[in-house]
């Protein structure tokens, strides 16, 4: 049996950990997005963090077009 630990964090926590200089350029709605990390925030790599940030921005833009 494989046990996978998950952790739910806000995008703002990921940004603060890996790219704090990006904070002012992101919208509050983006920063409040909930992200589920399979292995938790403490072992998140910068490349993976950037992918998550980019995806979250795109996801928020798509939702604005749908409204």
C-alpha cells in the first residue's frame, strides 16, 4: 500500500516561498487560489512552483472570460 501525503495551501504561500518578488504582480483572487500539493510545500521545487503559478494565472483568466 502506498501512502501519499497531500497538503492544501494558498498560491500566496507558494509565491512567498519561491518567488516573493512576484507578489505585487498577482491579483488577490489568484493569490487566494487553493492548491493541493502531493508531497507538501516544504519539498516544492522552484520549477514546479513556477508551473503552478503559471497554471493558476491562466485558470483565473479563463474563469473571467466565462463570466
